[in-house]
C-alpha cells in the first residue's frame, strides 16, 4: 500500500515534494490558439507548489520541448521560475551528499538555495529528458543554462556513457532521509545494453548493480530510496524500453517520466516490490488517447521509509476529447455497404464531434486561466477508402469551436494482422 | 577638456563606471585556437570591474556575436556574470527614475540590485547592439534573457519604431547625479529618417528633440548627461551613419558602441561641445586595421558635471599585427616588372610576416590567460595578377606560429579611381 504514513508524522519531519514531468515548455508556441498552453500549465504547477507549501519540486525531464528552446520559451520559463520559486521562505532540506558532485554546472557547486547570493523559496530539482538532453556545441542542455542561472538543480546527469553510476542526492528533513536517484534520459537501446552488461550501478549503502539478482529482502532502512527516470516504460520493441523489473529492489518509489499518459497512482511492481508513479505530461504533445486522460501532478509526502502520493488534478489544461472508431465494426449500423459510404461516415463523424464537444464542456474547471476552446480528435479506422472524406474541410465546420481545426478527424488505415504471424 | 574632476571629489560622491562594448561573446567559438578569446577578454573586463571597485558596468551593445547565442555562449556568459557581479558588496547607486519603465523585461520591474532575492555586487547596464537585437518569435533579445535572469539591467530599448523617446535612467550617488540615456541599435537608415522627421526625443529637464537647432548655451546643470549609442559613427554612405552633430548639445559625454576600433580617448565635438568616447570591441571580429589597434576599456568617473575617463589596456587580448602593402608602389624595389613576380612577392611576404611575428611578440603582456599565438594579417594590394601566389599554401608555412593559418595573406585588387569621376 502506498499510503503508509502514520499519525506520528508532523510537518518538521515530512518531506513534501511537488512531482511533475514532461512540461514541454514551448510546445506549439507559435500556434495562435494553443501557444500558451505549456506555459499556463507550468505556471499552475508552480502555483500549486507555493500553495501546498512544498519543500521542493521534482521534475522528471522534458521541461522544454526543444533541445535548444527558443528565446521566447527560455524567457518565459526563467520568468516563471523567478516569480514562483524565489523568495524568503526558508528551505528546510539539508543536503548530506557532496553537492559539487550532485549538481551539474551549478555556479558555486552547490544546491541553489545554499548559494548566498540567491534567495530561493522552493528549490527545483530536475533530470533531463530526451527533449532537453545535451546537444550541439559544448554538449549543453537547456538545463545547464537553468542550473548556471541558479534556477534549477540539475542532477542525474551521466557523464560517461560506457558505464553509468548513479549517486543519489542525500536529503534530510528532521527524522526523514531521502536518497534521490536520477537517471537522465539515455537512448533505450543503449541503456538496455548497459544493463545487460551490468554497467549501471546505484551507489547506495550496499551498492547494487542493476540487473543483478533481485532477491535481497527489503530491510527496514534509514533511507527512502526514490528514483526518477525518463525512458520508455511501455514495451516498444525488445530493446526499446526500460523493463521495470531490471530496476533494483531496494528502491521504494520510481517516478517515471517520458510517458505522457497520466498513471500517477502508484502501482506496485510485484517482483521488486517498489512502486511506480507515472505523472504524465502537463500538456498534450500529440492528440492520442493517452494524452486525453485527465492530467495531474503529484504531492509526494515522505516520512521515514513511508510515502503518500496525492494526485492533484491540473485545472488549466485545455479540454481534450479523443475517440477512436473502427468503421468496419459500424458498417451495418451505418449502412456503409449500401453505397454513399463517404457521406454516411461524414454525417456520423459530425454527430460524434458534436457529442465530443459536449463532453469537452464537462472538462471546464472554472479556473480563470484555463483555455476552454477544446481539442477534439476523432480517429476513424477504415479498410475501404470509399469511407473517407476531406478531413480538412470537415474541420472547417468547427473552426470557431475547436482548437485544432486542421486535424479534428484523422483517418487511419486498419492493418489486418493475420493470426499465423 | 575631459579631465575635469576637482580635488574636492571623494569616493562617496564619485560615480565610478567600467565602460566596455562589443564583447561579441561566442565569436568564433568553434575555432579550436580562438574559440575562447571572446570569453577570456570579457572575464578580464569583469575582473577589472571588481579590482577597480566600480559602482556599475556599462556595456554598449553586441554583448553576443549571434542574435540567438549558442547554449555554450549563453552558459559561459551567465557563469561569468554570476561569478563576478554577484556578492555582498553594497551598491551605492540610487535610481531616481521609474524603474518599471527603465528596465526591459526585468522580473519585479526593478534594477537587479534592488531585487530582494538577488545579491548583486556590481550591476551591469546594457543597451543592445545590432548583433543582439530583438529577433525571432516573440521579438526577444538575448539581453531579455539576461534581464529576466536578473543578470543585466537592459535599458535603452525602444518599443515603437515610428518615434523614439529616450528617457534616461536617473542615478544618484552622493552629490553626483547621472542621467543615463540609452539608444539601442536601430538600422542607420531608419534612424536617419526618424531624426530628419524630428521623431527622436530626449526626455530630460527641458526636452530637446534631436536634430533641432543646437545653439542652447550649456548651463551649469544638476545632471551629468551620458548617452550610449550603437550605430555607425563613420560615414558609410549618406544615410548610413549617425552624424555626431545631430545629437543634442545638452549631452556631456557619448559612449559610442558598434565601431570596433578603439578610440576611447574622449574627443570633443566642436559644434555640440560634448565629448565622444569609442571604446571599441574587446575581441577582433575581422582582421582589419582598426581591430589591430590596442584594445581598451574605460574607467569613467563622474563627479557632478565633470568626468574623467581613464583608458585601461586589456591584457588578455590575443596579439594581432596588421599590415597593408600596395604592391605597385614596391614594383621597382622588388623588381616586379623583371619577371617571376609571383616568387618575388612570395619571398617579400614571407619576410614581412616574419617581421610581423616579431612585432606580435612585443604585444605579450605576461597575463597568464593571454593567448600568445598571434593573429597576422598581411594585405597585399595588387593590380597585376602575376603578383599573386597561393595564399593557403603560404599560410601553411606558419601553421604552428599563427592563430589564423588559413588567411595570413589576403590579396585585394586595387581599384584605380579615375580623377574625372
Ligand atoms: Mn515528454
Ligand atoms: Mn521524453
Ligand atoms: Mn560589434
Ligand atoms: Mn554592432
């Protein structure tokens, strides 16, 4: 059970963390309708951190959508971080590990709130994702800029791709001790090879190589072991994901970035007996089923070896309704075999979109900054091209009612898989 | 006379400013030999600001070479500014003008050292040049990023190109009062039109439109009027520069950016009776005669209506020797009309470069961070192509002795101008 905090806890001993990931700042920034969405959601997350009075914010990568963010995106990000994370609130987290080692490209080689020249109220800790990984001349990440600026504590950055050693940031607040492990994004295939070759190492009391026999019994420990990763979680080909089971069993909780659908409710890994929480993105970067799920961030509370994760629904995310229809399954109902299939599907699609618009309206939260013009995506799976119509012209009918006029309907050819393969 | 400070001045009443311009951070950053030069010089400038214990640093534009600096350049700039301009030293400059108006894109709409969350020791003030002017999506300048980060006070940014109103930053220290006017770069042709149409306005006690009759007598004033511009100063076509005489006579001193040759010693404008100081760039961005001049920054001291400007020679600038030879003038001496001209010029050039290398050695300052491999540029002006040789192969002879192997010699065709034109 993830809710394992006891009544004995009190504010001085509980580490409170706002957990979010995949904010993709700058996604679609030039879109006249959706351009602000990524920033709006990120601002709400920062506001939640302030109102929940957390000790820190933990980000799981892909803070920016582009490896080299536009000056507009960087500017807005800096402005928001300065506005919400700076201030007089004292930070009560003590860093016990070597700060010069933990934080990449930090001026003064320290966590930002210990820099005597900065007044930090809520420190932000982040790994990098595949969208903000080091690139270009100097192999710098946008997170390096934020680190050097003192805005973000950039951790979990590997420096040697022939072997990865993960040393945790050791954090103490009162009676609770957190070992925070970060594994910034590595190409999944490469990571799979490294794991296979026992070249991923976790430096914790009693070092454990990932992939080694995982039958150590989980002892009562002094540390709460929290890992943040940014990899494929779902199997996308044999070496194209990080299998949960390969992560070491001494972990208590894994925050999984990169996957955009919200599965924030911690799920227990039966074999390794840790929990995995996948917050999901704060802005949809594709009009897919997963991105249409209600978006959340997490309020993680750690007391000694126990944790509680409360899902906080985001109120400023643009309504988004997704529906997928297999047209052959509806052939009879719609009379598609009786001719004029294109018109019949057109009419059906129009009805569906009207219904979806009604569903979208139920996603209005009343938050003053929520954009209400919805994203609507109706996916039509077809086998026979006679079902198709002009999707662009279709979208134009809803030009004042949806945020994505150009791609309301998407036709996808249904590939029949033969059973023998 | 520019040195007009009296004996009555004392530290509490003198405004001390480190003046520099055209640092072109990131110039040639991918060049294996010269890549660090721009950063090295900028670091020396910041060190000078610290050792001279100035009240502020004033930059005249082109802080960056590229409108969108690489992450490497931005990272290094931020790192240097944080290292040298942050700290506990109290800033004794009082801003009297409306800070929300003065500083572009400042979080909290204030000068950085009044931001309670930042500990600034030496504030940096900058206009933008043509290399770091607002561009791209959002029309942001790299200076906007530095402003939002709290690293630079970005002033003199016009927002309306149909008319330019220049409101000074009003600064007081003890008995001295400085009105600091900034005119960030505007295309010279456009600026010429605006001036011609009386659409450039200086907001000072007794507003004066630039270009209006300039015969006001210079009264004893409460304010020292300092303008920073970033325009062509030399005439490059009729509307392709800003004529000094068009600047209003109430000014006391103009700091002129954009021109890269150092003419830092203040020159009096006879008509308007202000002084002009042109610090020049801190890194050569072209191998021209002007860039080969010894490079300086200025230590400007203002006491009431008087100023003193001390030129501080930069010690970390790479040695650079430039020479231009008109070959026809040497035809007889070299025997160029007696055949084998190419070989004769080759031999001559080789001797010249050897002599230039000796001159370059005299530019060694002993500063531990000065790169000593010199820049050498021999320009050969020719009329007859028989004088030419393979300049690339020529440079290879000096491959271990010069920083610019690929272009030591440059041939330029001498255009004969007929007198009747
Ligand atoms: Mn992502
Ligand atoms: Mn990702
Ligand atoms: Mn310049
Ligand atoms: Mn310029």
